[in-house]
């Protein structure tokens, strides 16, 4: 093992504070009266006091105790942690992108509108849908808006009784949560032995109360729902809509399109498929695409082009729109990055992205199947798509070592853990998504390390269970953290005084 | 030929295919039924080299006129401020920028500690015990606050001021629609803009889950009856929710001090660029009692120790509220949030410190004070329209001049000045009124320039 993450003993910024220090300067002093009565003014404010070099050193050290995709392999299943081209960052930071105000006169933001207009058309073509809204802030936000559109659609068809949304048991947690937020009752359908939606169970689940089916394809097992044409027929015949969760779009770019599969609403994760960095949790962007019959319900505004005046404009005059779903027009900074990425790749590049990503996943599947302790629970007969879900159940039976232990041990080798214990239908699941931006040597190394860990599970399970030790910190007491939550410096100080 | 972002060349890929026993790459896509296979290339422009992409995107964006190249008085939900260089340089560090949600705390201590510091500073700023590690923006944070009020109280009405930010109201309506929550507007005093306490008390009752105000309001004035509103809400068993511009809290009493149970707001001005309105940063905070804490949406970072108790560390907590565990019974579906914007906010607040934030807030407010005085002195203009204290935004009415705001703004734009936001479509009852904003970016000379330009535009007509 030859990895050690930076390990600073770095106090909280509050503990570094010294009275009187300041890390910024203002262009002027307040002049004149401020016309606010005294009783509305605050008396004390306990923020840290530090100079700029101290602030910079503190957060630089913190960054060094954080693992990103630029640090190394990040095979976090369902999250598509691919490399993010740096030029996209540079472009989003231009003053002509970062210093424009959403209320500016339309003639002064024609570039922003044009970029959004063009990006919309790219995304519509990629997904095979009629129209895009770039507004949703993240994937789950896009799902939620999709459910609001679903309701608006059924209501306009005078079919407002539809109160159920179907999700497969392998779905992302955001699917049922988003449906519930929109007021829907969630019905779960099981997967079959091949890891796909059980068509008979689905037929039994649909009724005149079915509003929609939310489906990820390739699904969270990394398998293509090859009965999708039948699935679409079942849902549409029952009068429901088909929603496409775009989390796994990286597995099918240029090969097939959600719209061609029969989906009515699609969402994208620009921060997954189109290489905008995830920022340790966000910001992302979760645009949605819809077919013609749902277009009129999209949130306001939509970007249009006036050919006569040769001007782009925001159209608010949409009487059937569901209205606003956030402030302004979407995470514009993220949209700029995704637009630049799509230009870098082009049609051929996107096709290559998917081919390389799917090949990398199949390569890992093939190699890891030869390692004792890792097996597939569903359908080892065909190819996977962009990700593969292994189970370490046999390793657990043999040694007591869990999938979580294996994942934590990977951290000691300088590899980020795969998603584990998801999807819930696979016992001791390790969900591995290599993406197209990893070289073969990295994949070989990964499989070697998993082999080493399996052997260690047999020879020294105790040591393995103490992992990780090469990270900034060792195993944490997460149970205590939730039992007696300390969520701020203020709370910590109070409880320490007691 | 290699590809800059795809390390495995075609030759290597051919080898890999042979190794896994596949005759061709197509074999890996054989599970996609032929009927739905895309039999052509996607209709996208051909790939461009980096230099060309840079020129192309720069050329499109050059059609924008950034507010740094003119004099702008726009606020109304996002506010231009100076972002110190080190804030951007720190959040651009790869380790922060290219990490995922900190699911593996041992390898993500940096992000977790930075977010814990963010939560701590926001909690202090708003005067409450708990802040989450971010929502999408103010509007969606408000939507989530209404849902949380309904969960906590099991009631279905949510009272908001009539002068609420219109985009926030529309977003709230969409969020409220799921569980059938009913937003109800409370009127205002036509002279002062203050909430109509009589109507508030009349609407309050067994059915009301929450009472929401914005302070400073969307139109920039301060709500001075906060104690009365809090008392009335609490007496009726409702939660009190306050929406804020966090910069104002360098100066103003924190909502927690006047009875707020939940505070939401827009964190963009804390070290994040305006960026055409997104990404922004939804602030969400609440009181520390268990009943509320267990119902808060979004990610929470907590302090803990290593299992041996020896070393302090940080991890995500109370995850049983969240979608990946609780699925349809989660407090919200939010997963990806605005973490990096929250880190920027933490760095920004730590850099300004209490003194710096106070000075900044005072500077913004004193500029607005000066601007109101100057504009009010222009014949035919009234600024502000409400007789109340203001923070850094204010209204300007020109109904008496018989020239529309739209026309005035067009004239200003010719002088390289972006005037205030038109309010006519949102609040027709306010007549020809604009919403203007001043921050530390404005000097007295800038404000004089606006006043003089308006004088010219109005005078020229007579």
C-alpha cells in the first residue's frame, strides 16, 4: 500500500480566531445616516476573525483532506464521476457569464439566452424529446418538476383521479421521494430474476389510478431494461406517463434515446453525464425534457427566438405553465460548462464516451468475476452498461467481512469507495461505475486491489475491519453523531461548557 | 488517435474487447432492441478542439453586457457584491470542486468540516441553533419551509405577505400543491408597507401551519412589527418563518432573536457570483428542538469523534430523514444541493468577520439612504414609496412624471446605466415603480450619476 491522505490537525475556524483580525477590505466607509431604528439593530455577531493568509491556509488544508475525481479513481456507482475538463470552468468564470444579472434588459443578455437556446436543442436531440426546460437545480429537483408536470397533464385531460406513481424496487431513493413530495402515493414493483422490471407485476400494478412510472434505463444494476417497449405500452395503455430518470444516461449516449424508447418526460444530470463538477454535493443542474403534449406545462419562462427581430427572449406568456419552480432561470454557471463540454465532444465524442464507459464497466465485470468473493446476483449472461453491481455476500459468509468493510479498505489504497448497499435488492452490494475517463491500468489496479482485499479478508479480517487508516481520519462514531447531534460550533461550545 | 478525455485509445479498447470475449463494441449494446437503436449519428456539431470551443463560447458570451461594464442598480433576489479573489481561488481547488457528496467521511473530512463551519456561521448569523448545509435557492427553501411547517403542525394553511417576491410565491405554490397546502396572502399598509396585523390575526387559527415574512421585504423596506407577528403566530400554534438577505444581518437583529422558528434566505451574496441567477445558495435554519430538527430537509453535518473517542471528526447526520434511506417518507427529495456555494459563503464570512460584515451592511444601507434622498429630490420622483426604514433596496415611483419606468430605463441604458427592476407586471397597484439596489459596488458619484441622468431624462421632456 502506498497511499496516505493529508492529515492535518486542523482546528475549527472559530478556534483560530483572534480579536481584531480581518481578511477583507471595503471600498469605503459608511457615510451618513442609515435610517434604521436602534431596536432593529443587532447587538452581537460572533463570526471568526482572521487575516486572508490564515483563511487561505485553513481552507487549503481542508481541501487537502478531501478526495475528488482529480485525486484519483472514483467509481461511485450511479454518480458518473468522470473527469471535468478545466476549460469549462474557465468559461463559466468569465465576467460575461458570472457578472450578468437575471433582471438585466434583454438586449444586454443576448449571449446568455443564445447559449441556453442552443443547449436546449442539444439536449432535446440527445434525449429525443420535443422541448427542454433548463431550470431545475439538480436531479431530484428535475424529478419533482416532472411529477408536477405529470399532474398538470392529467388534470388538463380531466383525469385528475390518477394519484399513484409506480417505481421499481431498484429505483434511486429520490424517485419515490419526489413523487411523494408532489402528492403521489408510491407503488413499488419488484424486479425479476434477470434484474429487470417484472412485466407481469407491472401489469398487475397499473390501473386507472396510475399517473406515471419512474424508470431508470439502464437501471441501477447497470442493466438495460430490454422490455422497455412493452413496459411503455403497459403504462401508456393504462393512461399513465413514462418518466425517465437520467442518472444513467452515460450508458446510452448516441445508442438509443429515451424519447425513442417511449418516455414522455426525461431528466438530465448535467453534473453527471455532461461533466460539470459536483462540488462536494452541488451545484448541479437537472434540466427536464418533454414530448409535445406536455410542452405547454413547462415552468416559465422559456427561451424563444424572434426571427424577425433576430432577438432571443424569455416567454412568460404561457397560460398552461405550472409557473415558477425556483428563482430565475436555472443554474446558468453550470449550463455554460455543460454547453462547452458538448462542443468539446460533439456527436462522435458522445458516442465514444458511452462506448468507452460501457467497455470499462464490462471489463471490470469480466475481470472481477474471476476473483473469488465477488459475484453477480443478476444476469451474468449478457453485457452490463455503464456500471456493474457486485455482491460480496459469499465473502461475508466466509469471513464476516462486509461490503462496507471492503469499500472502506479501498480508501486505504487511494481509491474512492464504490456505492455500497445500493440497490437494496442486492445483498452486500458494491455498485461500480468506472466512467470513460479511466485508463485500463487504473481498472486493472482496481481489480488487483479488490483481490488483495478479498485475500486480506481471509487472512486478517480484524485488520481489514479497522480500515481506513490511510485517510485524513479513521472510522468515525456516526451513530453517536446522529444520537446526540452537534450541528454547529455554538452547540458544541454550549455542550462542552456543561 | 487518442482522445483528450478518454484515455483508452481505440487500439486499447480493441484489446480489451478481445480480452472479455466480445467480437465488437456492438456486442455490448446487443441488449438494446433494434427497434429503438439510434441508427444515425446524433445531430450535434462536430467535436471542436479546446481553443475553438473557448473562442466559440467567448464569442457567444461577448453578446452579454456584464454589470461590471456599466452602472447597474439591480437586486431583487440576487445582489452584486465584490467576491474577494481568494474565495474563488479556494473553492476552485480540485479537491473541493471535483468531489461528490461526502458519503465517505474518512476521505471527505475537508468538505465536511467546511460545511460544518458554514452551518455554524449561518446559525450564528440568523440567531438559530441549526442550519442545514444548503438548499437550491431562497425560493425552494421557502417551499420546503412551508412543507416542514405542515409536517410539524399537521395543518394546511400558510400565510405570506402580499408583497412577497413573486417568483418565490409562484415556487411556493408549486411546492405547496403536493400535500394540498394553501398559501394565503396577508395585505399591507398602503403608507408604510407593513403587514396588516388586523388581517393577520383574523386569518390565524387552528388551520394555520406557518406565518412567513420577508425582512428586508422584497421591496427593500424593513418589517418593524416583527415581535407582534411572532407573538400572534405562536399564540395560534403556528410556526414563524422569516426570509432574509444574509448581508443585512451584519446590521439587523437576527430573526432568531425576535421569535423566528425557521429562517430561509438567499446565500448568493456571501461570496458567490450573480451568474444570471444561478447557481445560488438556499439558506435553511431552524430552532434546535428535536421536533423541528427531525423534520428539517436536506443534508446536515455533525461533529463527532473517531470510534476510539480520540480525535474530533465530522460526518453527515440524521440521514434517516433523507431520500436515500427513507424513500417516499423522506422529509424532502433533495440530494444534490449547493455545497460548493456554501463553502464559498463560509470562506466569505470568515474573511469579513463580524466587523467586516457590519461595515459592509452599513455601507450598503447608507448608499441606499443616500440614493433615496437624491432620487426623491428629483422632481416627479418618489423614493421610497413606503414610509419605513430600508436596508439596501428601495422603490422609486415616477407615476407623476407621466413617463413610464420602461422608458426611463431605456434612456438610462443609452447612458450605460441599468436602472431598477420594473414592478408593474408584478404589482400593478404600485403604478410606475421600480426596485433599485445599492451595494458596496456603488460610490456616491455613481448614485449622483443616476440622479443626474434621471433629471436629464425627465427635464428633457418638459
